[in-house]
C-alpha cells in the first residue's frame, strides 16, 4: 500500500522489536483517523468506535508477533482486527434491539444559517448514513474499505476473508442495494 510505504511501517516495527515500546505511538497516530472513520461507517456510535479502535490497537500490540509482513500489509492486518471487533459488536447490538445503532446525525450542523449547498450536503450525508445502516454489516465493511479507505481489491478481500471474485460480487450487490435504498429514501 502506497500510503503505508511513505509511513515506513517496517522501520517502526523494527524499533518495537528492538524494545522501543514508544514507537507504537507512531502506528496509533497514523491509523487512528482511518480506523475511527471505518468503524463509524460500520454504523457504530462515536463512543463504540472509540472503544473498538482502542481495543484494535491493544490487540495489535499484543499480537505484533503474529503479524507476517509477507502475507499482508500492516494496514490490512489492522483493519481485519477492527472489522472482526465491529462485526462482533454489531451482532451483540442486533440481539439488543432496544438500543440505538449509532449516534444520531443532527438535522443541521449548527443553528447558524447555512448556505444552501452546505445544507444539501448535510442532508445527503444523512441519507447515505441511513442507507448504509440498512445494509448488512459485511457489505458496509466492504464498501467502506474499498471506496472510502481506498484499499485495493486484494487487501479488502484478505480483510473480508473472501476471494477477489466474491468481493467483486459483494461490492456490486451492495452498491445496487445502496442505490435502491437511496432512491427510495423520501428524506
């Protein structure tokens, strides 16, 4: 992954292996934003995303010895951990239907008057967020990793634990379902 090369994950992992425990902070700094975004797009509340991101980093720290650079990019390994935790949380949430499935988005970002374009953008984001929430969690995950995190097809397939062909089919079907949901959303 190009972004990861510029980050030089191998150097940081080498420093950690040499006993520099503080070097892991570089990993957290590099990946916390993308992880929070991914977890939020999975339909988790900000609080849940924060907790799962922390748990992801904790599990990554504990499992650094199991990471194999030749098998997958570090980001692929890290997002696979986050995806697993997110799907577990969404499964638990589904068993407790009385609880909300995410932070409600405000109708308008603030009470201040906004230009019409900003208001339209805020409404479009709400529509997309609602529609994503109606997709199966695995479909949300695949769409978020491929389209928003901009990971390659091979990386997403490894994270999703499926073949590239199966992923292409899932992405296609998820896009169709998302489009249909957006077309049927009366706003």
